[in-house]
C-alpha cells in the first residue's frame, strides 16, 4: 500500500517592509507639516496674600437698603422688586411679612431708609419710621435730602 503524500499547505507570510515604509513616510509628513509655534506664554500674576480664610456664603444677598418714600397725605412707595403698600398704615404688615424670620428675604438688620419728598410734613415721615421700627427692623433711619447724601 502506497501512502499518498498530502500536499503541504502554503504558509502565508506578511511582508512588513512596505508597511514600515508607509509609517515612516507618514511620520515625516506630520513632522514637517506641524509648526511648533510658541503660542503659550507664562504671565506673571500678583495675587494678594489671603491671610486668614474667610468663609463666604454663596447664597448670601447683598445688603441693599429698602427705601420708603413718603409722598404726603399718608401715601408712600417702597423701592424694590415687589408691589409695596401705597399707604403708611399697611407698611408695618408689609415689612413684617418680608422679614427672614417670617419667611421673607430681608434679614432683621437690613437698613430701612425713610425718604420724605420735599414739602412733606415731618410727622408723616416719623409715622413711616415708626412703622418700620414696629415691623422689627434694627437699622431704620432717614435720608438727608438737604446735603444730597444718604444716611
């Protein structure tokens, strides 16, 4: 009995020489095509010394005074983002409702400035002042209109 010889399978070889040539050509292409410009620079920045750290509440509102203008005959207007009362009798309830301990946004130490318009009786201005004090605010004062500056 004769044994048949099986044909040997052809071995597949990968020729790496052309692939290495292409890689080197790409490397040279990108090296020559890239410009290494000095785009980044170092800037000297003088930062003040912090000293001791201060904790800042990011939700703390700026202390902006609430200005109550007294127009006379009991009429008032309150500057701000709300619809304020138009009569001095409602000022106490209006300010009490906006205190932070009553669910409002104004802390008790928010300055309340009473601004009587020219020609207004001082008694009416004092009524607005007393209404703000009755509302429980600590810093209530008058705006000095004679010199053109605030309190």
